């Protein structure tokens, strides 16, 4: 990580240690200890894992070692889909993953990835700390899983490519864009006239280098960590989709933890999510400068024509029907504010 990683880690650790304890831990559970395993697919040095590991250390300290949380990064426990299946079966305690990985389990979760659906972070956090997030978490909790209250941030997604800057919708016509497997992302780029192609993130660098795809779309942190700047020329700041992350626990395992320990775990991870959100704002601001120096040519984008194209293509009507009227009505309060 090139963005002054030492300073970032040092500052992050110092901030986390100032978080208040979730009550004073008693010695009632001194005879028992609990260990939770949380998996994710992000590189170990990614800001998400920096914060997850710090939260884990804080939980152990606050509980006097009676609760330990182990973080398994870089898909060490399998793909996001594999880990989600393990959490549902009870083979894994928890996973931190994108809200879009719940698309087939709970359609309302797709509201997180609505194309050009969130104009800024104020809109995002008003919705997801408000009734939109409460609704989706409530629906997910009926599946035998418990999402923690505070959503983590993977940033707004931008488009990089080797063909030309994306200044308008026509610039996307026929462009082969690497996207994840989520249906809403595939549908977004089809509706915009591009040619989306699903490629595993670990194979994306090679696909870009060999021109299997022309470009990719992701948060700027991915362009940095996966070194896409080495094989891409342009970066268009479309912010076409926000990517939220959530820590989801197996409900039986989560509810089986003594109340005092569970409350400390929950509050610590929720508090840390708020710090991680701040990290991402700072990092993405710095990354634009850093990636520019590494050769990426940036351009800002007027998003209104892209929204109109999606409207004309029936994208919003289709996904309104998929996510459901109830959560859509909640979402519109924030989108139209």
C-alpha cells in the first residue's frame, strides 16, 4: 500500500483505542472463552482488514481475553458465496461481504447497488443508518443470519479503461467492462450499452493486460491494491454505484454468546465501522492524486445523462419491481431529498 501505510495504520490504531468500552466487563464468564472467526475476500493490507483486525484486538482487550475474534482475509476461507453458505450452515461464524452478495437470498438488498442511486455519502448513510438499512437487515435476519447494525464502506465505484475517457453514455457503447457476478451490475452496464463480462477479481489484472476486457469498474482502492493503474490509462469518476459491506453472523452462534460479551463485540464492531467510513473518504481523496502520479488520467462525469439512459432503458422500473415497493418508497425519500 503506497498511501503512507505506516501513518495510516498508526493513526487508525490510536483512534480505535480511544473508543469507549461497551460497559465494564465483569468476571462472570471468566471460566469460559469464545472465539469467533470472520472471513472476507479483501487483501490483508486493505483498509477494511486494517480496521477489522483492530476491532478484533479491541474486543479481546475489553473482555480481558474472554472473547477472541480471528480475521481471515484474502478469501482464505473461500469465495464470498462460499463463506456466506458456511455462515448460514454454521460452519463459519461470520463474514464481511458486499450487500450485493445477498441478491438471490433477499431481493431488497439490491437497493444498495442501484445504478447512480446515491448522489453522495450523506445520502448513503442517511438511508443505511436509517429505515432502508433497518428494513434490509430485518429481512436478512429471517434467513438465520444476523447483520450488525453499522454498514462498512467499499466506496463509490469508478470506471477505468484503455480506450478513451467516459464523458457521456455513448463512450460506453460496446466497451467490454469487467464486472462482478451480481445481476444488478450486469444489468446496469447492459442498460448503458456496454458489454459487461464477469471476471474473478484475482484474474482481472491479467484480463486487462491481455485485452480480454477493455476496462473494469470498482472503488479506487481496488485500482491501487490490484495495481490496475499499470494496465489502464483512463479513470472516469462516474460514481455509478455505491458498494456497502456488512458483517453478518450466524444467528444461532451470535445469540449463543453471553449478553455481556455479545454487546461488547457488537458495539466495538459498529463503532469501528464508523471509523472505517472516515478512512475511505480520506483514502479515496488521496488516491486520486496518487493514481494520477502513476499515470491514470482522470476525468469528472456529469451523471444526469446516465440516469436518463437507465430510466429510458427501463432499468429503474425493473429493479423497483425486484426490490419491492416498501423499501423503494423508503429509498426515494433519501434519493429525492
